[in-house]
């Protein structure tokens, strides 16, 4: 079983007495002890006890097997949100005195969380320009973790993972964690580039329909075993109904990601030629400064569904443009069936430091569009009508 979609569909490995092809939603929170006196429970396929729903659930486990294979990992753990996965990871690995290197452009709530942890736990967070070169320069012997996103949000910069993995001593001392939410394993498998852990907000492309919140960490068996204990203590396991929803979403991940990417490419090309557009930030455009890195490290010539662009005009022109859209909805999040738009300085990037926002190009006239799965002509028509008003 090698093909991406074959694994996505069959990789759960669920077998039962009925011959079900779809793993059922196991709602039971409790499971029979094998030997009550000895406190012996049944074992899961990874050797943990199956006895209580905060620790393991067979539906959630089936999803984890799929994701682990798709990422080329040894194991995975599903959480009830992306932030639950990320906060568990930080609490598991960070110790007082540690230095964490992050790009200055990162999902805002991760910055807020790191700031809280920095003040409570005496952790030093060093924010650098989102490039492999700047990260390599910032890493020293006190660096315990590098946390990056495969494509930055909202300006779609691509960090050269190949350069990073060749230039750093990543083995034991420095943990490379890659948030692969924007790119998904359809086009990028960070473990190939020596990432020790890969995280996702499954709320995005994995779920894919804007109807489920979830997160996941994939990695080596030894790391996942440590994280398993922290998930058990912090209580963040993904619940079975949500696990089923994500498992259903993942079956069509490859076809959806292709359509998101193709729609987004058409939108980026259209906007790049539009007289009311100042700049389009999409690594699929050959003139984009990140195009060559993306072509080299992405497994397919697909660049995801997020297109950011700057409108010629003031902030109020941008607000009026967004308010004129009909098919595209004004909402946060990305990677789902519906096309969604936000103005990053008000929604998402407000916790990036103002001088960093300026350097990164997160300006008042920037919008971030998550291109959905609607007919691309309807999306283009919606954009055109709102721009040509
Ligand atoms: N990572 C990225 C790149 C995100 O965009 C988000 C949410 O937008 C998260 C993590 C957090 O995920 P969740 O909202 O599922 O907690």
C-alpha cells in the first residue's frame, strides 16, 4: 500500500467481526479489564492500555494510524485542537532555561502561548526572519527547539527545510518541529527533512469541511510515547466523533488539496494581472521569491489554497472590498470547502510585533483568502465584482 489516497482510505487497519470497512465511532469511555485484581487492561496496538477514554479510544487510534503513515512517521497522537497538540508538545519538551527559535511570522496563538510560557518558565523565545539562513544563525548549544510553519501565515513564505536540515545538528539536542498545516503531507513530509515532530491543525485541510476542530502530532515512537503521557495528564485526546469526521475528511485530502491548489493558482494568476491589486503573495507564481524553494521541496507542483494579496488603496477600501464579496465569506480559518477571507492585521496577525509586521509585509491593505472548493469561475466573478465596483 503505497499511494497517498490508498493509505488515506485503508490505512486505519480496522478489522471487526462484521467486516466493516469504516471504523465505527466507539463512544464507550470504559473498557473491561482483562484481570481486575492485577489491574490488567487490554493493550492497544502500540502497547498502551485500553481502559479509559482520556487515554485511548479505538476510533481516535484508527485515525492516528492513518496520519502517521501519511506523514511517514512511526506513530501519531490526535488532540482536540491544533493548539491542544502544540501546548502539550511545549509542556512536554520545554524546560526552564531553554531557548526556542521561531520565525517572527507564526500563527498568533502560538506566539501568545510561548510568551506566557516564557514568563512562567524562564524560556527564551528568539524570533528571527522566516528563512532557513536566519534560523541556522540563531541556533546555538542552548537551543532546545526550533518551531516553524511549512508556509508562513499570512504572507506565504516558504522556509527551505532542505537547507535547514543540512546545516544543523538536529539529532538529540535541538528538536525541529514543523507545523505542516498549510502544506499537508500531500506535498510535504517534514520528517524527510529531519523534523522530529510534525504538527497539524486538523481543523484545516485534514477535516476539510469547516465542521470539526482537531490537532495531531506525528513522529518517532519514542517521542510519541512521551507525549502520550502528557496528553493523558492534560486531557487533550481527540473525541471519537471528531476522529471519525477527520478520518472521513482525510480520505479525500489528496483530491481536495489538488482542487484547492488549482483554484488558488487560478485566483493568484487573475489577481496578479488586476489593475487594482498591488501585490499577490502566492509561492505558485513563478515570479514569487519562494517559488524555487517550493518547487524543490514540495513533492508536487501544488501550493495550497491560501492566496494573500494587497489591494491598492486604504484600509477602508479593503474593508469595503471584503464587504462586497458574496460567495467568499468573512471568517477565520482555512483549508475547508468554503472560501474564507480575513484582514490579517485585525484577525490573526495582531499578535505579531508591529515592527515585525512591517518588515514581513503584513500591511493594512493585505487580505488573506483561503480558496475553497466552489467553482473557480464563481470565485473569480465574486472577486472581480467586488474589485471593479
Ligand atoms: N497551526 C496553524 C498553522 C494554524 O493556522 C492554526 C489555526 O488557525 C493552528 C495551528 C491552531 O489550530 P486549532 O485552531 O485547530 O487549535
